[in-house]
């Protein structure tokens, strides 16, 4: 009698799809870092004034104090560094805001942080006579922090939900914009100084400004990356997030702190630059999917690419003058925002 022998034990191979997806995401992140390096070099080499590459190299590594070296070393290098920091901060802040509110069209302006920083700056100019950018930094950062706390309190603290936070931010923004307009109308000197800051610009960057905001943006960036996993849980809804063990109140508080540090610091140094934190996360999700552990690093790398690219474009198209980066991002971001709204509306029909 023949007895069938049992089949040989085999080890099932690991699924190829997740491994392939991980490799593609990693390769895409490496390519994004390479693109960032290229755009950073272009930020130093390209400007309203054409400078040969050998003189650019000399200005960066062999500073001697001549006019060309001053332009490269004292203007373009701080401008590029500020663009790197501010771009990464805006991208991370926008990504966190969209995850926190579960609204893909959200950006830090939803919480009134830009309006808070702007209100603090106009108050500093009008009532305290502050005229330097380094003075604006501290007032703008304080205004962003105060508004963030107020939004969280008005949103219900422990019972805060994405909708309540968004409504509280919208209400405070309306109040603060009215205050800013009133001060500007009563104080023409404040209006003259404020209008350059509110456009959003990297042109006035200095190394002291970079040094002042770098610690805040670093802490905010690290904090945003650390809460990637609980933000993934929040994206599933409050009930499922609790079932997965996520601490909603703590995560929302940490997210608010991160957004305050990131958006407050960037807005303080550059003014309220719009659409960077809105556009980049949408592009990133098409590559990474919904996993915040990948979206956040990608956004931190690609947002400076967008910001510095817009800044370089503004220097080229208006030679010998230049367009401020806030104008360029608004011109590019407006149609993108309309497209996203229309696509979202069509998906809901």
C-alpha cells in the first residue's frame, strides 16, 4: 500500500509589494534630497546680478570682502539658508495641520497663526517703534504662540476636535485681520513698513535672523516627525484612534506646539508666505500614500525645493529687479488650490 508522503515544508516568501514600495519611497527620498542640493546651489549661484561661477565659489569659500564676495557671502548664502529652513518648516507645518484637521485643504493659516504673527508685527512697528527684522522675529513668534494657545482654548481643550479648532482659528483670523487693517489705516508709517513684510520675502535674510529662528524650527521639526505615528491613527477618526491606543489630547497639543514653532518661526523671518504648506503634501501623497512617517520627511525636503525655486524664478523674471517669493508662490499656488478644490468636489459627487 502506498502512503502519500506529506508535502515538504516551505517557507512563504515575504510579500514583494511592501518591500518594493519601501525601496521606491527610499529612492524617491534620496532623489528629493539630491534635488534640494541642486536648488540650494542654484540659490547661491543665480540672482538678479549675474556672477560667474568661479567668483561665486570664491565668495563662499574664500571671502575677501570685495563687492562680489559681499553679494554671495552676505546676501545669497543667508537667503538660501533661510529658504531651506523656512521651506522645510512650512511644509512640515502644513502636513501636520492637514493630518490634525483631517482636511487636505488645510494649512497653518487655518489656525490663525499667520494672522497672529502679522498682528504682533504691526503692533511692534506702530506702538514700540521696532524697525529691524531681528526685532520682528520675537514679536511675530510671540503672536503666533499666543494665537495657538487661544485657538486651543476656544476649541475646547480636552474636547477639541478638528472642526472646532478650524472654526476657532477662522474666527480669530477675522478679528486679527480687522485689527491689522485698523492699525495700518491709523498709522501710515506702520503701513509703509508692514507692506514689505506681509508680501513674504527672503530678500532681507541675514545670518543673525537665521541663527535666531533655527533653534525653534529645529525643535518644531523634530517634534513633528516624532508624532507621525499617532497622526496616522488620528487620520482614521477619533474612535479608531482611541481603539489603537493613541492619546488624542496629547497628540493634538504636541501638534499645535509643533505648528506654532514651525509656522511662527518661518512667518516671523519671511512674512506670511502662502500655499507652500498646502501644495507640497498633495504632491508627496501621490508618491508615498497616506503614511505620515513618509509624508513628513518628503515634505521637509520638497518644500524648500518649491520655496527656493520660486525665489530663484522671482530673481530671474524681473531682472534687474526681482519679484518677492510670496508673490511667486501665490501666483503658482492659486490655480493649484482651485484645482484641488474642484477635484475634491468632483470626488464627493
